[in-house]
């Protein structure tokens, strides 16, 4: 058989990924089994039985639902298994199958555990570790090159956390720009049952509007006021302010994903595997838009430029200096680049509102006392006031830069034909509830997930108080701004920003994910589901029936 290199590397990587995950899970089982040696030999087999059953069960669940078992799924299974489409007959069969499998696994595992061959287990483990590490290195290389045939395998392996090391791959001289460019040109469009969009987009705007995304890093919901952000506040007063808006993640990569793709970041691996670009970006590209991508952080290393824009050239994608210099460069570069006679999309991603919260040296800092935070020295009893002031000063400075952008657009007669979306990638917490949470990425409360949303949309003036989400923005721009003849259900999991239909949101951090319905957060932790209020304080004791919404989001792209 004449294999292509991409097919061969998948044949190698796939088994290594499965072996790696099985090795890690069984290593965990071995650690749990050690104390059992002192109790009874036969108990040694129990942890291994549990692990093997979990893996086999997950394969069955993934085949049906196209998502892996997590503890939210386990809890809902025991609460409302009928919501998964299972009958009592199905449940009886499942229990019998588990009993039979457990018996077989007990015989095999106990026989191995008590075999004399286990004296060589250390050697076997070393060999498996080396082979598993090779699999991780293959993924790191594939991730750096956006290698589709590697990336599409990882989501199929249960609970797999593959390694990424783009900087290290480049430092070791293993990066090949030609391979990456060829991979970026590949569009697989589907990966199993994943289809994005569900049907081809057909967009024909009568007068194509310019679209600008202005994103303030770590900008939380209550830092948009007349005092802190007078320019942005006035834009909202003249057009649209959304007062109850949530990001799709409490970290940058996931918040940005939902903002551009119009869907939950639980689908991020699938889009990487298929090479899917955001519907918004691909539609603008087909309509002949110019692209101006500017970020005061390295969006190439964290793969955002590849995932969101297909590796398009950037005007700036690097930290441009401290004390406000880098963010100021974004505005000066953009205003020089845009051409009023050609429709364009621009992204301006400010970074000074990220820790340690910078402000230009010569810029007035009205919020005092202000102090730079040291996360290593704060606790749940620390007064956040000086750190919040430092943060507010940084946002106040970025508001000044947004004002300069607005002035330029007005002076060049572009303001009335430009949609400007101003928001944050995620929020930022400052021990607001006295529970010791600082920064972001640690909780799915309103402080880390809630962000401002102000939209200048020519001809529209309203304040919107119902719940909206990042995944609504791109879909609304496509349907309402670019006149795409597609339903919202075709485009993503978002809804129209102009619809007050209740939202159920699935958000992610780097590790956990959470389901948010109304004012309740269901955070899926390692081992259990933690339930709390969106304000971070409520100890919610009751669960409403949310399984239907959860499975609807998870299975949106399936046939």
C-alpha cells in the first residue's frame, strides 16, 4: 500500500496516544493498589478493573454521543438516565455487561498481578514510558505545524492531555515553515460527525460594513463605567450596551475561540483537527475583505493566529514594550493601514489590562492608592483596593486609546459604516468574595467569566439587559451584518444578540469546564460536580433539569 506521510504518521501516533493514556491511567491504578497489598492480594486487581471498565465504557459512550464521559455525565446518568435516551431495559443490559466484564477483568488482572513476571514490571514501565513520551513529542511537533492528521486523533482518546511545546520545537530546530504552510492550506471540513458550518454560508451584504474587534485583555464586567472608561461608555450610550454578557472561557484561548467561532470552546480540538476557520473569517475572506490583525502579545506562539485567521500576516503579534508603548502602537499601526475605500476586518487585542496592569508613564492615573499586585503574597484576607485601582488605571488608559481610534474613524468618514465590537476575552478576580480567588482561570463566577460588551452598530441605539454570550457575536454579525442566508442553528451554538431567548452556556478553563444556566454554575471538577451561584457566593443545593441543554450543546455538530 502506498501510504502518504500524513497517513503513516497517523498510524504511528494513534496507537501511541492510546498507549500513553492507558499507561497514565493504569499508573494511577497502580498507585491506588499499593496500599491494598497489605490488606488482601485479591484486592490488588480492583483499581485496574475500574480503569479498564471506565475506558471501555467511554469508548461506547463516545461512539454514541461523540463526547467523552466526565463527572457531569456520571452525575446526570444516575439522576436522569432517561434523558440520555436510555430505557430500564437498556440500563439492565448495561449493568449485566459491567458485571460480566468486571468478572473477566478480575481474572485477567489478578492473574497478572500475582504472576512472577511482575518482578520485571519496572523494565516494562520504563519501555512504556519512553514510547508514551515519543507519542507526546509527536503531538508537540504536530501542534507546532498545525498537522491535521495528528490533531484529529487526539480528541478521540478518552481524557487525553497531549503536550504542546511550540517554542521548544523552534528552539531545537525542528520547525519547518513549509510544512506548516501546506497544512494551513488543507481543509478537511469534517472530522467524523463534526460539521462546521452545517450548511454552506451564503452572504451578500448590500453595503459591506467594516468590522473591528477591540478586545481588552482580562476586562471584567464592572470596569466599564463613565469614570473608568468614558469613551467606551459613551459609544455604548450612542449605540448598544449589553449589561449581562459572559465569555466562553475564563482564559484567553477559550474566550477568544467562542468570540470568533460562535460556539463553545469544547469544540476547539475538532476545529484544529479539520482546519476549520471561524465562519466569520471565512465569509469575510470570500467577500474580499482586507484583514488587519494586531495584538500586543504573541498570538502566533499560542496558535491563536493559526486557529482564528489561518495564519494570515499580522501587523503586530508580539509584546511591543512596557508602560503602554505596545498598546499605543496597535492604534497607530491600524490607523495607518486601513483604507476607507475597501471593506476590512480588524482585530485590536490590547494587553495592558493583563497582569501587572500597565499604564503609560505620562498618562494620568486617577484611581489611587494604586499598587502592583504580587499574586504570591496575597490571600483571602488581603484588601484588593490598591490592586483594583492599578487595574482600573490600566483600563482607563486603554479607553483613551479606543477614543483615539473612534476619532480617527470619524475624521475619515468611516464611523457610520463600521461595526465596532468592544469586549474582553475574559474577566479578572480580586478576592471579591473573600474566598482567595485572584486573577483568572480558576473559577466560573461572574468576576472571571463576565465581561463588558459595547457594540457600535450604525443605526441601532438600545441597552440590552438580558443574558448574552460571546458565541452570539460572530453569528449575529454574519446574519444581521453580512446578510447571510443561513439560520443561527447552521452557523454555531450562539443565538442572535437581539433575541432574549434564555441561554445555557458551556464555558471552559485550561482544565475544567462549566455549564451555566441562569444564575447557577455547574463546574465539572476532577471527581465531582461543584455547584455555585454565578456571583460566586451561593451554595446551591438543588439541581434543575439541565441535562437536555447540556447534551444539545455537546452534540450540536452531529448528524
